[in-house]
C-alpha cells in the first residue's frame, strides 16, 4: 500500500502553510513584533508537521524500533533519553514530535539574538534545515543542542578571552551543551571542533578570489582524483573514539568505493552550475558585507568560513554518504549568513553584480522540490491503515 502512494495533498498544503507561517512570523518580528509570540506559532506548527510524519526519513522505522525496544548499543545516553520520555506516555511514533519540538525550540532560542533578520532568516532556516531534521534523526536531535552551543560561544568576545571571569557563565554553558551534543551523536563533534576553531583563530574571512576557485576545483576536479588513503589517519582516530564510526571504518573499502556511492546527490549539469553560482555568490557577497560593514565581526566571519569549508567537503565527496554528510551539516550554517546578506545587501556593489542576489534562490530549490516531488515519502500518521489512537 505504502509504495503505491505518490501524491499527498495534505503534505503539500501543510508544508506550504509551514513556509507561510515562518515567513509571516519572521516578517512580524522584523517589524518589531513580539519575538516569542510569533516564534511560538512556528514551533507549534513545525512540531505538528514534522512530528506527525510517518515513514519519512532514512531511519524512521529504525529509530521507531529503537524507541520501542529501549536499546541503542552505540549510544546508551540516547536510549536513556527515550526511556525517560516513556514515563510521560511518549511512544515510538509520538517520539518524533519530541525530537522535532526540541530541534525547532533550540533553533528559535539561537535565532532570538538575530531577530532583526527574522524576515529572511526564518524561511531560509526552514528551507535549509527541514530535510536535515527529517532524514538525520539522531544527528538532528543532537544538533538541537549545537544551536545552544553556538548561542553561548558567539557571546564570548575573542579579543577579551583573557578576561574569562566575565564570561564564566557562557563558558559553562558551552561545556554543558557541547557535552550533550557529543553524548547524543558523536558525529557532531566535527561541527564543534571546526566552528570553535574558526571562531577563535579565524580573524579574517576567506577571500572570494581564493575560495571560489578552490570550491570550483572541489566540484569539477578533486572528486575524480582524490586519494582516499589520505584520510586514513582521520578514520583511525574516529574509529578509536566511537564504536559507530569504527563500524564505518571497518567497511571503508565499501563506503569509499563505487558501491558506497549514493546517487540521490547526483545533479544534472544545469542544476549543478546554478548551485555553483549561488554558492560562489554567497562567498562573494558575504565577504563584501564583512569587509565593508563588519570587518571585525567574528560571528559573520565564522559563518562564512565554515560555510566555505563545508561546501567544499560536500562537493569533493558528493556521492559518498558519510563524508558528504559531514560537509552538508557544516555548510548549513550558511543559511543564517544568507539571511544577513539579504538584510543588508552589501554596499559598494556595482549594479551589474546585483544579479548575484537572484542566484541565491538556489537555496530554496531543494525545499520546493521537496514539497512538490516527495512522492511516496509524503505520509502522515493519518495516512496509514492503522487506528490513529496507536500513534498517541
């Protein structure tokens, strides 16, 4: 029955409503509306739409079973969270509501500090992070606390880091949320390491005339010549640190070969060119904004540099699921940067270059594609043959 379903009007209507709600709420906030009055509408609808999904996400049934059985051998801490949820009557289907609620609430707490950009940031966040929350279930749940880690990391001014007594609270919060992130999904330690390193040591944004050529090489040249033996030290370190990673490393000959490629990331030539233009535009416009308006802003510099690192990793390993995911999770911070770019529209930009702003529409492409062409993965719990009461 499930395999024959290719169209769901509920799915399209609810996701369009979700997009409109995020846009409307963000617009209200940008015009001095109460932040939490508007953000709570987004939290509620996001939790409902994502939490009531059925059979959507790579590991939906796997994590449903993990919740039901109460065991996750690679991550006992995650299992303990699930066991705690059962006390409140949460089951293997309603647990996805909890995961979605945690994710969107933590994101809204992070975006509170950037509320004047909400008109752009809210819908861009939805377009950029929705599929991540849906398809990378435990990693996205872990990433919820990464939002909170970023919030407090970005409150620590690096040029005053020597005066740590003034920022003890922020440092303690960083330690707390970083611990939660890693305990739930060790893969997110890469995000913490790279973002923190760039924030502390990255005093300047990567210059676009260097970053863009490197990125283009990562798209068109390096995927064809990369030697995976170069990754051996990193893989061995990951295997020593995490049992789950050790499983992947033990099968590295599979994952880093033609058999380990995932064709869902393949793009036709035109779509790939549009993505290259849009990503290059983000690099160029982000650099221009920082240079002319925020030359010492560590937050913007970090968002830009991490986006560049992430998109390059994602491009080199475009079909290799594990490494592609590392880059993808890093470059998603670029959605926050794009919102700020659109808000300020960098000055001293020649009129003929204004077309670069239009290329940024690429970053909503996958969301529109997701809504219209999701096919058989567009079900909710009310689309199943089972009684509804089983899901609550």
